[in-house]
C-alpha cells in the first residue's frame, strides 16, 4: 500500500496529470430498473481518470492523482487505471475511509428512466486536501487537468482545487472541465456550486463547458455569453451537443479572441456515456501536439465519437494517424463523415469517408 501523506515517488514530468475521484462502477447485466437487474459487471469510472486513461492509450504520458480506500475496490481502481499505462504512484490510500462506488442502469442518461445510485459520501477521495496530497507530483505535468466534480466532494477538496487553480508563475497549463453536478452541490454544504465553479474556471488556462450546463448553472445563453462571463482563460471551449463546439482563443499581443466553430459529426450512437471526457482528452492530445485550434476541436469530436460508438464508458481512441487524416479533411468531406461501430479501425475509401461497417 502507498503510504498516506505527501511523500512523492513520482516527481518526473509527464504530459498530463489528472486529479479527481475515481469510483468502481457496477454496470447492469441487462436493461431495466435497478430494482429488477439481477447482476452487475464491475468497471471503473471517474471523469479525470477517464481522461488520463484515454490519453495514455493514445501514447501520452499521464499520471492520475487521487485517494482511494485501503480496500479491495481501491486495489481494483489502481490496478485497472495503471493497466492503461497511467502512472498511479501519486495515488494515496486511506485506511479510515472507503473507495466510492456507484450503480447505474443501462438506459441513456438523458432519459427519465436512467438511474444512478452513488455510494461516495465520506469516501477516501473526499479527504483529498492540500495536506494529504502530493502537490509536487500533481504539478509535475505539462498540463494539469481538473474538473468541477472534485470541489463538490468536500470543503478540503474545494480548498485543494482553489490552490491548484490559483494563478502563479511556473504552474502547468491548467485545464478545467466545469462538469456541473447539481446533485453533488445540493448536498455539499460548503458553497453554492454555480458561483464556486465560475470562480474556479476563471483561474484556469483552458476551460471546457457545455452550453447546457452554462445555461442551467449560470443562466447564460450561447457561446458568446459564456465567453463574456469567462474572459480570463486563454482558451474557452463551449460544447454545443449535436451542433458542435466553439473555441475562443485569446491571441498573443492583441488580446482579441479568435473564434473557431466546428460542427459535430454524424454518429451512430451505441451508448451516450463518456463522450465529454473523451472530447476533453482528444482536445488535450491535439493541444500537446500544438495543432491549430480547428484541428483540436475536430480531434475532440473524433475521440468523443469513439466513446459514443462503444457500449462502455471508456473507449480506445482512434489511431493517431487515422485521426490526423480525418481532422485535416476539408469542410465538405468533414460534413459527409458518418461514424459507427468499428470506425476507429481506419476503414477508408478513396475520398477518406468513413462509413459504418
């Protein structure tokens, strides 16, 4: 077991460090209400660790920093995430608190029939703090990826996130996915979620936010209104669902924004889970490779399509060369793409279109 405390065995620099709670997920053996499902299959889930796993599968060096119980579920999370090639040496084990778990139904999360039962209150992850985590290891990436889930877990987690998003010289590029979860904040008791998340997002260099959560949390309508509320970040990405995504990139010198919009792809959806984390991972991958913003957005869409066309929360990203070719298509060819199960296997026609097998 890794010792509790701030002693680091992983100070080496990696491409991306992702900090947050990962939980053991129990997936139903068949559709239906939780009350009616006879058996569940164990998997892993966590917005930040998902990003680390997918980036590692694409060949980037990544580290997951978190806190899990000194229990079998904690063992499983560390082993499963490490199996993707993610460095897990900055994970802390807590003998006094359990690893979080949750159960969900097989239905689309957007429907009223979807159920999720979380057992995370008082989890080991809720004890993440400035004093219990290794800040040197957490800051040892080219990019530090955070989300709005972590500060909702406890007052200590909020203080940790504030420390990591504080603007100071020498910090890594801070990526923040707003991930507004009203249910978590409703029970939090240590701040008003929308106000806290807006304040934290203002400290990040790169912000991801869905236009639906910006509307629900902050009453903002449209990408331009979101940018007006978040002028500090160098890059703001507003995800617009089936319409696409818009990026606001503040250019050096002039202080003015370059605005880039890329339409979403036509995708034959198998399961509408994991797409947001995959989008962030795809965008970060292209950012690390210094691609133009337009191609970063396209990689986000492509990696999201990889997640949408498999039944699991985590999907292997498309091969780098395959994704680069698709991201470089002209607008007409991009608009013709239709992606379905198996598309990541690089099945190409003469005009580079990818069709459902």
